[in-house]
C-alpha cells in the first residue's frame, strides 16, 4: 500500500516508517542487544559515533550488540526517498552497567519496564513515562541493591528521574546510598534531599549525582523516595504522585 502512495506522489503518515526499538541484556550479561524495525519495508541505516546516517552509512540487517560507550543514530528510508525522524540512543558504560540488580520494592505493574535490569542496562529513556524504559512507583520508594560482581573503588552514584506534573509525576524527594563488601553489613555514605517542582508545566528528566569519599564496596544500596502528596497549587493537590526512575550509575 505504501508504494502505491509513493508511485502516485502522495505523502503518508510518518509513523509508517518511524523506527521502533527493543532492548535486552545478553544472556552472558556483557552487552546490550538492540533491535530496530519499521512497520513498512524500508531500509534502516545507522552510525555509532553520533553522526546522522547518510546513504552510505551501515545498513542495519540484524540485532546490534553494544558493549562500549556508543552514540547510536539511525534513520529509515523508503524506496520513494521518504526519511524517518532521527532515532537516537546514547549508551554509557560505567562500573555498574550490566551489574546484577535486585528490586527490594516492586514498581507498579504497568510501569515495570524490564525489571531491575532497566536500571543498569546503560540506556537512557526519553521524557515519556510510557517509553517502557522507566520503573514507576507510587506507594513505595524505589529500593534497589546493585551487585558490582567484585569489590571495587567507587565514589559516585547518579540516577535519572522523570518530572511530568501533568501526569502527576514529581521526581525524587530524598536519595540515600549505602555500601557493603559482603551484602550483609551496609554503611550509609551519602544522602540528599531535593526540592519539588514549583509549577505545573514542568516536564523534564533530572539527573542527580551523589558523590562521597572513595570507598571499597561490592554491593550498593540505593533508596529513592518520592513526594508524599502533590502540592496545593496542583490540580490534583493532595493526591499521591508517581516516582519514575531510569538509569542508576555507580562509578
């Protein structure tokens, strides 16, 4: 059907050739598997250095395996020359990337992403709660323990949270980081309290960083607590807001 439109010189809705993506961590736990697709029979070309793919860029012909810092960019093109919007994925590898993570509290069923691995897969979400790359909480904090696999020196933990007041999402009120060498005895090394949004038209991703004196640890416990209620100036004042968390990085 698409080629009939092309042959007749008509344009059509761009979602017919927009790139869809799917992510998973390899069974070996050492790389990210990225699958790209388009609803129509269009070719996909990509680059791994952040540049916009031209006609001579690599032709996508199967799942990509990413293990090092990468800036994936891709576009699809129909035979008629129509081009999709640019697909972007920035992958950043740190000490906690692909590390085993355990959720001590469970996200809402409809916002559970890929489970705990959502927080350590190296993929940053877009500022949309329905992207499938966020863990969404409401009645509980996000409480996760990350196993780095071996004792190593660390001095920072960062995390991404979504703020979208129109969707009743407020972000993090308090963050706490504790570390352990044996997974039993934990010592708190950092905590921080944050202010909430001051208007109802706020929508963005917040990346917060907690630094502390360098310490040796294998297990890192991160406790992220949301706000209790929406503020008085919000249309949903008094209701409990959501807390959406994406990548947690330990380095």
